[in-house]
C-alpha cells in the first residue's frame, strides 16, 4: 500500500519531507504498532465493559481502568504529533503516515483513539485560523497531546443542519466573549486523561446573520490560562451528563453546558466573526477521512478475529474431506466467501483511504501549483467515498465477522459484537452518509464542469491496456471494470442532466450512486495493486504468497462485489416520484 499504490518514496522527495526516507518511516510505523498492540489494544474490552462514568456532583468524567496511564504513555512517546509541522513541535511526517498510524490505534481501541482524533481536528483548525498568540498558548500543548481538543457543533435542534446553532457569544470588555448554550453529543467533552481540554465551540455573536453565514468559532478552555500559560481558574464549561450508547462506550459522549453558573463561559474568537463554517471546512476533509478510516480499522480487527476463529472451529465436512472427518470451518465454501468478502472490502477501502491521504499531502506540499490543485480536486472527490463507503463497509465487514462465528458471534464474551457496535456510529457522525452522498452528487460531480470526475474515470480507462497486457490472470478484472465503468459513465450523465432539471432527482439517487461510484473506485485501485503485485512477481521480488493474494483479491472483488453497480443503476435513475407518491399516513397502512 505504501510502496506501490501510494508512493511514500515520492512523498519523501517533496521539500516538506526532505529529511525523511521510507525506511525510517517504516521503522516508526513498526515501533508505533508495537506500542499500540502492547499498551492500547489490551484496554479495548475493559473500555467496553466499564465505559466512561459521569459524576453529577462534580460534573466530571472518569475513563475506564487503565486509560489514564495508557494515554500518558501515548503522550510521552509523542505519537499524537507525528503528522504535524515541526514548527508546532510536531514530527513533520506526511499525513499518509499519520493515517497509517491512526488505522492501528483505531483497530486496537476505537473509543480510546477518539481522544487523539478529536484533538487532531481541533489542531488542524487552530493551525490554519488561530492567531499567533492562540497557537502559542494552546496549539503546542495539543500537538504533544498534553491537552486534548473537542469539536462542539451539535445542539438538540442543530444536527446535520449546523446552521441552526443557537449558542450565544457576547463580547466582553477585555476582548474575550461570554458563551452560553448547550451542546450535545460532544466526544471527550470531559475526561480525566489530560490536564486541560480545549473546546472549539460554534456560536453566534449578537446580530449575526441567520444560518451558516452567522456562525463563529471560539476557543473555550476547560481551565483558563494564566498570563504565563500555566493552568488557572476553572471555566464555566461543564459536562452535565453523558449518553448511554450502543458502542464506543469508553468514549464519553457529553452534554456540555456553557455558562451554567453565571453570565457565560470565557471564550476567545478564532479569526473573524461569522466565518466559523468556513474554518470548519478546513478540517472537514481530514476529519471525514479519519472517520472513514475508523470503518476500515474495525473491519480489519473483526477480520483478524474471524479468520483466527475459522481456523480453530471445527464443524461439518468440507467438500472433498475424508468421510467421518470434521473440518475447520475455514474450509467451508460459504465461510471462505465471507472471509474473502471481508478481505476484499478491507483492501479496497484501505486503497481508497490511503490514496486520499497521499492526495492531501501532495495538495498541501507539492511545489508545482498545478499538480497541487489537481491533487486537491482528487481529495474533494474521494473524501465522501472514503467516509461513506469506508464506514458502510466497516459495518458490513464487522457484521460478517459475527456471521463467521455463528452463535458465538452473538455472545459478548467472544469480543466480536463490540466491533459491530463500535462501527455503527461511523456512518452517522461527521456528516451522515446521506449527507456524504449528497455532497458527492451535488458538489463533487459538478466540480470543474464535470472535469474532475471525468479525469478520474479516464484513469480507469487508462488501466485497460495494462490489464490486457497482464494476461489471463487479470482478464476478468479487465472485463468487469470496463462493464462497470460504462454503467457509471451513463449514470453520471443521467444525474447531470436530470439533477439539473430537478434537484430532487439527484437527491433521491445520491446514496445508491455513492455506493456504485465507490465500488468502481475500489476496483480501480485494487486493479492497480494487482498489476503492481504481478510486476513484482514477474521480477521475482517480494513475498510471493502475499503478492499472489493481491491478484486473487482483485479478481474476487471484480467478480463478487463490483457487479453490484449494474443492480444499483436503476435505483439511481428511478427519480424521486415514487418517494413522494404516498404520504406518511399511507406508509403506515
Ligand atoms: C457517539 C456520537 C459522537 C458524536 N460526537 C460529536 C462531536 O464530538 N461533536 C459534535 O459536534 N457532534 C458529535 N456528534 C453528533 C453527530 O455529528 C450528529 O449526530 C450527526 O451530525 C447527525 O445529526 P443528528 O443526530 O441531529 O441527526 P439528523 O440531522 O436529525 O438526521 C436524521 C436523519 O435525517 C437525515 N438528514 C438530515 N438532514 C438531511 C438532509 N439535508 N438531506 C438528507 N438527509 C438528511 C440524516 O442523514 C439522518 O438519516 C456525535 C454523535 C454521536 C452519536
């Protein structure tokens, strides 16, 4: 993934990463993997069993046994800062490397990983839009992980529609603001793992225009800072309760009350008033990519469990096995199908997400502005795919793992139900997958007059000659890819024509289109990976078994998953008429 599909070597050639080389980076990844496996992974189950607990007398949250110590070790090792610029005491590594590390921590313990993840989003926003003074006071401690960050968007009436935010921010005489209001579902809004929490809060200043144009963004620290930067007085930013959830139980999902005890929590405006939504968009691509990655990470964890179980559980007789012998279920065709489906899903989503991450690095750091701009377009196109498809597939793969286990998969002690329960939120937060689909159809397909998606599809066409040259082993990939491409091409044309005529057509078909487009994107990258593997095999290099598996996975995906695009096409182009043909009362009948 890092050498062939993405090109870590080429990234290290960029001036921003000139001090790095792939071997050093892989050494860091190995060390990170060891730390995560030894320190973070063992806390996954205890986190699920104990959950985080809220103490209403102190409005504070206690994380599960072992979380504080593990987090302190994480900070001491400096893992959180690896992909951030050295200017802010980060490691200066590519985002792609940060994503690879994030996959490990999310696989190991998704609930734990959310503290660094939310902090990362807050760092991203402050780095781009905070004043020099704000960066000096808050950013460095967040990059090291000594302080964590939160993102406070959601309110009871403002979910997908962030423009409905009502939290108020009133200017105070000293240039700061007083924040009053309630935020819900705030991940790690309070906890006991770090000395301070830097809340980034969306609120409205007096006379702000309605909707998204009137939203401003504020820093509201849990503890105010003294002039010398040391921790001072407690701010009036309280976690008044936490939610009881289906999964990620160790990640406290907080109801936050600002200004509960007086005239408001002290907040500091980031950038200009009424520009908060614009600032949020800066970090949104990265945050959405990270949530897509959570889907992948849990799929990988569930797959590893399922594969091991299938090799240990004996039941039934596989075709061809001697009479009277009981087989391991891994030998049964339907179990094989489930395992290969999971593996294909994982390889495809990892390929999409890592390619997306590499595109972020190129967009941010390539010295040629034209190359950087094209890469940014790819980031925009792939982000809803990474988020929407990555999380939908995470849910599907974790569900398949339960199926591989049979009855034991439904039993909590097996550990597998937790992966499914944890995965379920990923298609909801950071923009529901319905919103991702609308983003793809409504904002991304029309980019550069349709030129961006056309360029991407041209990339699929360009693979044809290489696949033809690869011979029989990839013939079915070539055939299925060409057939799927033709359908996607037609569907894009239909959406463009009928979506312009009546936007409800595009909105009604958006979700099936997201799936069909994602299936094609996954197929493209798996084909590229298979071609690279074949080239390595021909050159006699590398781990033969691993390389051959890449070719088989590409074929399996092309034959078993990709053909779904044909069934999805009529659903995309059905239009909206029937959706509204009967009212809710008739639907109840
Ligand atoms: C565990 C957890 C952690 C969270 N962490 C955070 C956090 O740290 N910070 C934070 O600010 N928020 C957080 N959230 C909130 C999360 O981002 C919202 O729940 C999410 O954005 C959806 O909003 P909603 O729940 O109000 O659903 P709604 O917006 O009410 O959506 C309900 C349904 O309607 C659909 N829908 C809504 N609007 C549209 C539209 N325009 N077009 C088509 N369909 C639409 C949705 O897709 C969905 O299916 C968290 C939530 C949970 C459960």
